[in-house]
């Protein structure tokens, strides 16, 4: 396992099906880092490491994780399987696939049956960043300092949009 | 506004674009009730009541809501706009549309730009129930009793699946 | 707000969700300029500036706007929300999205529910130019000079098509 | 040609490719009638009556039409061809098709090339009603009384949405 | 576990995510029975019984299974996960889903990453029957009697098609 | 083989993959009968009768067929294979499939590689009738009487469309 | 009009909506030239030159055309409208569109209503070449020399395929 | 025919519709070679060499083939037709097509009717490799040495995934 991104005990696990997913998933880690939310990052392949995946799920709650962000592409089973393996809430990121551009990833993640939810976000980089932001918003409901950071982030984001000019 | 579904102050708002969405969205309310999570239920149309929607969003955090579950169909803007209006995390449910069966609803909800996330679930009844379950899982990360309820629910669900027989 | 594209009071507002939409939306502004229809151009993000958007909508009619052209991509909520916020007619342009090439943008804009219309055009540059042309055609129904300009434009367009040769 | 829906000279032409489209297109006529906007209704098949279609287009402006609402299904060419034949603005309604539920109709109408716009609305009944509402909104920009009617309609619509209760 | 469909030790496991998949999956069992290929039938939910699924996969080869036919719908993870859990070849059947008619099921099953294959068949009943026929064809490559049965089945099928008349 | 639909030597072969395709394909036969074009009708399954199909193709030209209309659904290979087997022009009809409503049929028929064309028509009944009409139009280029019939048919069709009224 | 591609009176008209379609449509002209079938080539825009299109259709039969090959992209109306304007058979080629890669073009061309057929071919270059080949096959049914050329072409094509080696 | 990839009598035939499919299909051959499974490789075009295809199918079983891997793109008929022509099990690989990226290939291969199965894999390179792996898994059910190789391959694959690090 890679070292946690910060020295604090991780409260968020960011997992992905392959190291090739990192280009997308780094946007989740980057956002968590910006907010000072301790996370760990790990490749957990549902199809090539199913037992490791099961162990990861079984240990997630006990290790103090309060969210798992899982990214995968194509027949993307990692988010849904992780949701089956732990009661810790799972946030899924559809990684764009080579030929179907993530339509397969999206449907494989979002169309979960009743009883085992995966919170799903947009295909690609935006989805990875937003999964992290949603985790932060959930954590912020019981963390005043984080909520203030989130509100400040959103205020800055609004100001940045307001400052946008088109190059007439 | 409809009365809260329980006498406790609601911690979850369940909103939808039209009363015709109730057939789907009742599955969210029913799940929250099963877990004893106090919620309120309200029709908030993004397109016909945009200012009410803005007020709802502005007041959500202050009123103690820790999650908003929003369902809509077609060009489904309610979940994304609510996410723009409050830092309370928003959980979106794509309601099936008449001709495109919810493909339009799903894309309108899940494909949010970086910075304003909506946690999206499956089209229809399963998605509504799962949005509630995901909210519960988030709440359960800081509520031991709720976590036990969730674990019990999942254990019963596993037993029910194990008991399934096919009619040979 | 950017200065109006001409010194006359703008009769058309051209808005977009991000400055990155300009590459597409400039085709609307360019067409309006060609016809001498005064317009203003502004970034109004539905998701990052929802209150500014509401103000823009509330003021649109009073400021003399007779049309709003709104472009957005992905979960494209700006056109539909603007249509909810003003009785000024709204013309929507689906901006191509990174992975789904604007299919999400198109459905998010065109599939509006009964009661709140958005006139929708083709994905991308052609749609932006055509939104402007449709606005011009509407204005021309009560503006003889503009109608003559439009007829001349169409006649030139016909001549240009007639003059096309294939390089045998 | 069917008689105009009101005794006044029609300002809107509502045309459709077949009488079987009436089930959808009546929602446009009904809306225009509610607003007292005089319209005529006619079957004009692009494929079976192309010369009549051309005549209709050639005469539209001279007859005082300020908008043409055109509905068609499948390979839906009527709206786009009408837009080619008159400078009067055309509003297209994708009528649901038997097997592809209007996806073909939508793409055939909305994806017009640069230079010849069709304002496109949702598939089916909602789209027909909204095409009419958009025409009304355009007419209302130079008709104070109609604008007041439109604002009243929108206010009533908002009230109706506000009054919606879910059957808890 | 349901009793094997015949008294012989099963060589094929037919599993499905829910008893509601039986309507489709019975076509696989029926075909195996017709050929006298011993099979067992069991509900194994990837999402509600992940550990049972892992056990099933771990034991499959040792128990003498030479093929696993797995059917599931929506975010259909059972076939791919079973393929991850055993070297016994897995044959996947996309069960039609409520709103997307099995498009989600198909993509979730067929788009497996390099290294972990699932042989995928048509959506629904035809796919279930064909998964069984393909298993039979594989078994027949080392079983002369079964190959003769298969050839006879195909010959009868050809004769039945040849005998088809249209009701002129 | 079914008897030819008329006593004259057939000039058109109407073939289909299964007798269940007749509900759609009868619209081709009916149109040919209306024009007095002699045809034969036969079930030729590409997948269950491949050698019969090859024989049919090999004999088509010598038997005097000037067109083959082929209908099939799902993975619809009959039209394309017939086009591979004879230089007689092939006209393909996508028969609606159970779950994908003919989208699979359409793509399987129309997307032929360079060198082996299939003229493809709309999904379902309209496509079957139109395949026959296109065959008739081709035959009519060297048959004055048939051309007159075709012109009369089209004139009647135009009159029928002109006579359509909407039930105001 | 461009000069005919050969000095003989053209029997095939190859038309397209814009000179930008030439990159695709040249594959039709090239094939016709290879077979010595006289054709003319012309840009006829349905949307920018609707009256020229009507004239082209009205004159087609009288000028001796026995087929019209029409290519267009996006909301591709040229093939269907030409089919409405002449009894000469029309062969449609879906030109790839910028964002939807020709899916819109395909549906706009193939989904014609009963009564007005367009023979449709694959998206892009293969479709253009195949439209020409299908025209040739139709002409060859009454032209022995052309039929021999077609059979020779097909035989050479078969030989070329047989000669293909993979670079092991 | 190309020489077998190894000197042993081939047990797997790898065929494809064109030499241009080799870029994808080489991943099947490479995998078979890695496992020491003797295969032959050949271009067999369903549409340009239908009789050669029929011969290939007729001889497959007698020549000792225990599996045929068939790749094709667009209207991909080779896998399904081969399945119609031999009782040897067929494994289909959807080769990406130019404009529709293999969606057409996938549906043309997977949606086979009841009675004639094609085991289908992912679009492109992953699908080619996986078709080979699935063949190997089937062969391994009666070949202890091959099963050991397969288990070793899977174990190495698991280790490789476990060793993946993200570049924090």
C-alpha cells in the first residue's frame, strides 16, 4: 500500500482498478489534500485482486475510514463490489474507457440494485474531483472547521467564475 | 411544505420536481423511515419555483439538514441546482422520463462540472432507495446506533439473498 | 460584466457557463454583430453563480433584453434555469462535452418539462450561430430593416451554396 | 387547409407531417388558443407533399405568419425544410417514433447546419406545448398584453407547483 | 444451495444475482437438461452475498465444475467477479433491466479488462440458452457423445427452420 | 419453398430469418403485390440454414431474380450475407428486436464494409414497405408501365396526405 | 453544375449538401467511373438551395437519370427530400458529423416513413462506395456487359481478400 | 493460409475479416503463443470470401480445431456465420469501427438468436486477448498442464496488480 498522503490516519481511502486510472483519480486526491483531509491511495483491482479487495472492504470501517472513493473503467466493478463489502459509504468515479469513452464505466457504476448504493459522479477528471468534494461535504456536516473551509472554497469558486471574461 | 415525516427535526430533505415523481421518490422516504431518520418531503420545482428552490437551498444548512435527496426527470436540474445553492451534500435520483426512460435524467444529473458535485444513483426506484441508504451510511459514520442498524439491515439483506431459491 | 459588443443598449444577452465555452459561443456573438444586433456577453455559471444567475434572469426583461442565448456543456442547466427565471425567450446551445461530445449537453437542454421552454439548437458551433440567427428571425418579424438583412443573408448563403464546386 | 383555430388572421402556423401527429401537436394548438394567439393548423407532409410544403414556406411571411411550429417523427424533415423555405422562424417538435421513441426525430430536427436554424423542443407532448409557449414569449416581446398574460400564466404555474403535496 | 438439476455431479454451475433473474436464466438450465449435462442452480448475489460469491468461486474448480454460467442485470457484476475468482471459464448472460432494457447489463458484463475474460451472450432469453449451448460446444470438444447430440440438435434446428412457412 | 405470390416467374425474392419476421415483412410482399411485381417468399435463416442461404444466393441471378429483399433482427446477418453471395442487389429490412427495438438490427445491416453493399431501410413495417417500393423504383427505370404505376401511386399518396385533416 | 464526369449523358446523379462532403462522396464517383457509368456531380443543399433541389428532383427522370446518390451529414435531409421529389430511386450516404460521428446523419436518412424510401448505406467512405456499387448492381440487372464487369469486380475483390496475409 | 504459429497441429483458428484487423487480433495470437497453444491465423472475409468461409467452417472440426476466434468490425458477420457453419465453439471479438468505435461491431456479434451462440468479448485489444484466455480456460478444463499455466498466469497477474503504485 502506498503511504497515506498525509501523516494523519486516513479517513478516506482512494482506490482504483489500475495505476493507469491515476491520471483521473489524482484529481480526487488533490482535492482532499487541498482540504487537509487525510487519505490513503491504493490500486485495488476488483478483477485481478478480488481477495485483496475483500480484505480492504472488511477492514475499512475498523481502520477508521469514513469514505471510500473508487475509480474504474469499462466493466467497472470496483465501486459496486466495495459497496458490497463494507458499510462505509462508497463514492464511484467512472474512468473514461478507450472505445466507449466511459459510457460503459458510468452504467457499470451507477446502475446498482436496491440495497447496495454507490454514489456516482461524472465521467473523468470532474467526477474524481467532485467525489472528493462530496466526501468533504459529508464530513463537514459534523466538522465545523471543514465546513468553513468548504464554504470558503465555494465562495472563491464563485468569485473566480464571476471574474471570468470572454475575450471579445 | 408537507409536515416532516416524523416529529423529530428533519435531518434529511427529500425534494422532487413534481408530485408525479412521488411514485419513485417514496422509496427514499420509506427507507429513511425504516431507519428512523427524520426527514421532510417537499415538491420543489427547479423550473416552476426557482426562487423557492433558492430559498430552500439557502436555508438548508441552517435548518439542520445534513443531506438533501433530490429527484427529477428529463432535463433534470433540481439536484444540480440544489448542489449549487447549499454546501449540504446533495444526492440525486434520476426519475424515468416518458420517452427516453431516464437516460436524459441520468445525464442531466450525473455530468456535473468540477466544483459542484451531485452524488447520483440508479434510474428509478432502486436509485431512490439507494440515495437514502447512502445518506444513512454517511450519517452512520458518526452515529454508532445508526451504524448498527445499517449493519443489521445489510445482514438481513444478505440472509434474504441467501434464502432465495429458484423454482426448479 | 463585459461591455456590450456594441454601443447600443443590448437587446440580446449571450451568456455561457464558463469562459471555456467562448470558443463555441463566439459564433453566436459574431452572427449578431454581423446583423448589427446589439448584444452583451457574459459568463454566468448556473452552478458556481446561482444567485447572479437569478439576478440576471430577474433583470433581463426590465433591461430591455428580447432574447437570451445561453450555452453550456455536460449537465447543462444554465439555459433551462434562465428560462425559469425570466419570461424573455431563451435559446439554448449545447456545448460539446469532453467525453460524451455534447449528447449530455443536448439532452440536459432540450428535454425541458411542459411550461418552461428552451429553444434548442445543434451541438457546437453550428448551434451557436443558429441560435443567433433564430433570434434575428424573431426580431425581424417586427423590424423591416432587419428582415431585409436576413433575406439578403439567406440569398447570399444560397448563392454561395450554388457556387460550390466539387474538385473533380 | 383546415380553418384557422380562431377567426383572426393566423399569426402562427402549426403544421405536421401526418394527421397521426395530432395527438402530440394538439398540445401546441391548445396552448396558443389559451393565450388567444390566432393559429392555423395543417397537415403538410415534407415527403408526400413537397411542393405544397414549398408553397407553404414561400407564402408564410406574406400571409403574416410570425412563427411556424412544425412537428414530425422519424426522419423528421418538415421543420428543417420549412426553415429552408421561409425566413419566418421555425419551431420544431420531435414526435415520438414507434421503435426509437423520438431519438431519431430529435436528431433529425435539432442537428441543422449553420445558416438554417430550427428551434427545437422536447420529444412529445411537452415539446409541443413548449414550442407554443416559446412562440408566445417571442411575440410577447413586442406585445404588452401578451406579456402580461404570459407572466400571469407563469405565476399560476408557480402557484400550482407550490401547492403540490406528496401523498404521505 | 438448490439441489443439482440432475443426480450426477454437476459440471456446470448456473448462478444468478436474484431469483427474479430465473425467468431468463431458466433457458440456460433447460438447454443443459435437454443435453443431459448435469448442472446446479443457485442465487449468488455479488452485491448482497459477496463472501458467498468468493467461496463459490474458490471452490468451483475443486468441485469439478467445468463452466459457470452467470446472469445478472443493471450494474451486472456477478459474471466478471466470478471470472476473477476462479479459473473455470465464465459465461455471462445480460438480464434485461427495467429502464435501460439490458444495455447496462450488457456493457457491465462484456467490457472486461484484459486478463479476466467473460464470454458474453445476447440480452435475455436467447443469451441464456446460447450460453448453455456454448458450454455444451466446449464440453463436446472432448466428449464424442455430446458432440453427436450437439450435431443432432443443430441438424434438427436446421430442419425446423427449413420447414418454416410464412402464412401467405 | 413457399409458392411464388403470383403465377409469374418471380423477379423479387423476399426472404427473412424466421417466420416470426413475417409480421413485418408482409408489408414488403403486400406492396409488391399491389404493383403486380411477381415475388417469392421464403424463410432463409442465415444462422440455422447457412448452406441453403448459400444455395439461394448462388441461384438467385440465374433464376431471374432482379432483387432480393431480406429482413432480419438482432445480429441480423441475412441481408449482408446474401449480398456476399450474389450480385443481385440486396435490400435489407431491420426487424425490431425484443430488447433493443431494432437498433442492433439496423447497425448489423447498414454498416457493411466497402465492396458489399446492402441498401437499408427503416426499422420495421415502414422499412419493409419501402424496400419493396425502392425495388419497384429500380425496376421502373426500364419498365414504362411500372413507372406509370409508381407515379400514380405517388400521386395518390400525395392526394391522401393533402386530404388529411386534424380533428380540431 | 459541374460537368459530367464522363462525356456520355449521365445516368447517375451524385449530389451532396456541401462541398465539404466531397471527401466522402468522391468514393461514390470514383466507383462509378471505375465501372464506366456516366455520372454528374453537384452540390445541392437541401437547406440553402431548396428550390434548386426541387428543380433537380423534378428534372431527374426526364434527364435520363436512373439513380440519384445523395450524401449529407447531421440533420441530413437531402436524400429524403430528393426521394420525395422524384420517382428515380435515391441512394443515401450518411456523412460523418463533427460531434455525433454520423449517428444523426444515419437516423435522418434511414428512418423514412412508409411511402418514400431512401436506400441507405454505411456512414462515411464505405457507404459512398457501396451506394455506387448498389446502383451498379441495379443497372446491371438489365445490362449484360455491366453485370460481367460487376462479377469481375467481385471476383477480383474475393481474390484480393484471399491473398491477404497477416504479418506474423 | 498462413502457416500455423507453431509447428504443432493447430487447435485454435484465429480468423479475421481483413488484414486491417490484425492490429487488434494479434493480441489473441500473442496470448495463445504465450501459453503454447498451437493456432493458425487466417483472413477469412465473410463478405468477400463467403464460400471460403463456408469451407473453413465445414472443415474446422475435422481438422481438429477445438475453438475458433473470429474478429470483425462494423456489420461484423464473421463470428456469427462461423458459428452457423461449425459446431466448434466460436469466440467473437468486436473490432473497433471507424465512426461508431465498435458499438456496431459489438451488437452485430453479441446479439445472436437462440440456437447459434457466439461467445463475445470486449471491443478491441482487451477483447482479443480475453477471447484467447477464455479458449485457454476451456482447454484447461481437460488439460492439467495448461490449467497450471493458467493459474500461474493469473497469480502473476495478481502480483503485478498488487505491485502497482500510484506516482504520489
